[in-house]
C-alpha cells in the first residue's frame, strides 16, 4: 500500500470530520425523535379523567374499558393532531426561511395564515361556526388562494425573495382588513366564534379532521426532503444555486406551494397556532446546523414536540381551563423571538 | 373657571355648578332620588351615579335588551334612533326597525346620534367605550348605561329605567310578572333537587364550541335558577376553553348550548337550531359525554336568554332538566303572555330544540 500524500491525508481528515459531523447530527435527530416521543407520552398521560400513563398505554393496546375508550376517543386524537400540526408548521417554516433566505420568514409572513383566518371568518359568517367542515374548507381555500396570489406576483417578477415577502405582507394586510370588515358586520354570536377561532384549539380534533390534515401535511414531507440539497444551495444565493444547476424559480414556487399546503392543512381545523413555524426552525438550526437534510426533519420533530408540550402546559397551567394553544405557543415563542432578534443584530443565523 | 361638569345643567353657570355639586353629594348619600323630582340621580350598570336632568323626550337606544325594556314601559315613541341590531330584526321590532340607524351597538356613529338631537343615549354597561360620555356630554346628551343582561341586576335596572322614563307603575307591573314566574319555577324545582341525586349537572356551552358559559355569565345565573349545577362553576373566567375529556370526566347529564342571535321571532323552521344540535351530537368522541350519549342536549335561542325574556329561558331550562315539571311549567305559555301583554305581539318563532315534548 502506498503511503498517503499530504492531499490524501487532508481528504481523509475532512472525510473523518464530515462523518463525525453527520454522526453528531444523526444523534441529535435521534434525540429529537426521542423528545417528540416523550412529548406524545406526556400528553397521553395528562388529562382531566385521572387516567395515568399505565392505563393510557394499556388503552392504546385496546384495553382499559371506559377509561381506555376515553383515551382513544378524546386524548389520542389531540396528541396526533398536535403532532401533525407542529410538524407541518415547523417544516413549512423551515422551507419558507430557506427559499426566502430570511430568518424571520414563516408561512405567516407570506400572508397564508391571514388568508386562512379570513377564510375561517368567512365560513363562520356565511354558515356559522358549528359547520366545522365549511369553516375549515373555506379556511383552506383562502389559504391556497393567498399562496396563488403571492406566487403569481412573484412569478411576474422572476420569483425573487423580496417580491414574495412584500407580496405576502400586502396580502396579509388585505386579508386583515377583510377579516375586520366581516367582524364588523357579524352578529355577536359570529364575532364570539371568530374571536375564539383565532385563539387556536386542539379540542376539535377528531379522526376525520386528522385524516384530512394528514393528507395535507404528510405528502409534502418526502418531496421537501428530496429538495434538501437545492434548499442548501438556495441559502448561498440565487446565482450560486443556478450555477450549481438548481432551477431556482421551480424550487421557490414549488417550496412555497408545499409550505402553503402544509400550513393550510395544519391550521384550517385548529385555528391560528403562531410562532411554531418561526421558532422551531431556529431551534433546530442551533441543534443540527443549516444542512436541510437534517434541519427539515429536526424542525418537524421539534415543532411537533413544541405543540404537544404547549398543549400539555395549556391544559395543566390553569385547570380545568385550557389556555388556548395559539396563546400558549405565542407566550412561549415571543421571548425566543426577541432573543433571535438580538442574535440577528450580531450577524448570526 | 374650569367647569367640573359639561352637562346642560352645569353649563348654565355658577348656579349650575352648585347644583351639580349638590347632585353629586345627593347621589353619594341617597342612591335613589325621589320619584317625580328632577333631576333624577340613578346608578348605572357600572355602579356610577348618573344625573338625568329632565325626563328624556328623544332617545337613541344601542342596547337591544334595553330597547325591549323601553317597549315594556310603553315608551317606544320616545325612541328616535337604534343600532343595527334592531334594523336587522324587523318582524320583532316592527316600527322601531324603521327608525334611523346609528351604527353598531359597540361602535356607533356619534355624529349620526348627535344629528338626531336626542337628550339620552341608552347603551350597555361596557360598550361602547366611555369616550361617548365625553363626546356627547357637551352636546347635552345624557348617556345611561343599563345592561338588562343578568338576572341578578335586571330587576334593579328595570326600576331605574321606570323611574327615568316616569313609568314606575309599568316597571312594577313587569317586575311582578317576572318575579312571579321566577319564584314559581324556583319553588317547583326546590323539592325536586333535595333528593339523593342533588342538582343535575349541566355542561353549558357558549356560542363557540368547547367554550363554557361559566360563573359571571348571564346563562350561568339562569341555569342555577332552573335548578341545575353548572359543571363550569369552578372556572375563573366566564368563557374558558375546556377539553372534551374534562367535559366527559365531569359527567354532565344535561347539555345546554347557546343558540342563535338570528331573528328567532321570524323563524318558521328551526333548522338553524337543529343543525347546531346535530353538530354537537356528532362531535368526535362525544359519545362519552353522558348528556350527549343520552341525547339530553338543549339548544336555546339567545332571544330568550338573557334579557327581559330571561324567565322564558329559565322555564325552558327547568322543564328540560326536570321533566316532572312538564305539566306545570309551560315556557310557550309564559312567552305568549310576555309578548301579548308587554309587547303586543302574538307568539311565533323558534326558540328551543332538543327537549322532550310533554
């Protein structure tokens, strides 16, 4: 065997360092999966019905009698919906931040949440809040419409990141105004329902709603993971990405579409759950770095754990009242957001 | 010298100022001024003293519950402007619905109010904000805040309005009817709730799903008057969110859902209330809630709870919770009497779905 040259040694050293990095990040991913699982178990073991962890796990296997039935019918759907919503919002946020190259971007800054909110308010105005299917359908349709409007604007200007952000902000203000107009014209009953929709809630989660949310949230996951190298290159700038063969416009438009689908699917049944799409990607970035092969799954797992944790805190902080999930995630997310802003002034992201 | 008060009385100069000070002292010492002597000092929904300088002759009414009270007192002809709530509900309000509209109940157009040259605006305790006193006061308009929203304050507020409108007899007449029915229902329910089972437990949901009507809400007062225990009586806020699991674990045997603020009087088909009840019965996992499993879900129109017809709502609730009362409590008959005697309307409309018919 010939002795290693200096260059070979450098390559071997680099490979070893890379393997170590991948190992560390894989371990972090495993830890996050464990955290997510722990959040699920914690969420399953906490409730008003005085059913502990043992009974709750027994219920999952089909036993437990009446208490088991309560766990399967009322507690488990909440856990599954919380996990799906957190995963969807966090991965949508990570994608949006990458394709806009903006640390403060999220599906909310693109106006998609405002569109969903207006859609829900329109559904309540036309059909009443108890027609949950109409409210959710209207919310989803308006979120999708918002994404289309923003994308059309962006395509007209070459799908530049700045155009997407400015278009999103403009659409956000438009839908906020339309939402206020409907609230102004609504009856007291409708206003009551509209206000509470914006607080967010996991209490409405049933298996039908979960199935529809899963259809919106899960299929984009493998598609986004397939684009992780493209997203990595986009972070280096449009020109760099193009020179490496990335179809920038296609990835940007496709990414926004998938992020919009995940966001709309996540919040149309649950109401606005803020800050997960902004905070989870940043927390994941601190843990696994900016490589989207790790960042996307890490932020998804962290988002799911955050929503489940916030829900448990919301249910246990002031029992038997439930602090709405939208309020709870914002209460937890805002301090972190301020910290991010301070970090940003030091040039780190 | 800077004026302490901007009402018409005080704008008359030093004499007005002295009178204003006297009024304030009087109100502090004597909460109720003598009937027939003007100005009259009354306590409003916020517990503040309000001096009404003279009997109102032109009123703008933003609070639809208060408009009901004005009509009960036979003073509808004094009303010159109403909120959009009234304009949207023509069959019930009849000629009042044709009056000029001054905007929403919580954000009225103050210029439109002023243009009607009223001497009084009757509105809710907390809505709109207190800027309207500051802005309308200098125009000589007295703002009187009365809610007519809670059973606990309805009687006092009716007395206040009767005094202000110089119709204390009519107020007494209504209050005798209201108290009479309330006492009858309470006395009929009392022997039924002393048994081993105690008060039947009720889950009382507000307009929004999974939000209770807890302590401090007007519906909670009605539920208790109807001989039930609100499972949300442990809540610290009136409209808290709850989990379905908590509802199931609390084992309510009755569920009462707040119905529509749509015009129940014009309704000929209770589809709207029915669909609300169906959606409750179909909620995922709610088969574990005793009341839902047993089909004991009553959806009640907000037209009969709260407000001046609250006793009708209490009667619906009492009959629903205590089927033994079916022969002696007839909400429809009480409602008919109210409408024919105090409003001059025949009974029609849809007010409740879900109850077992006697």
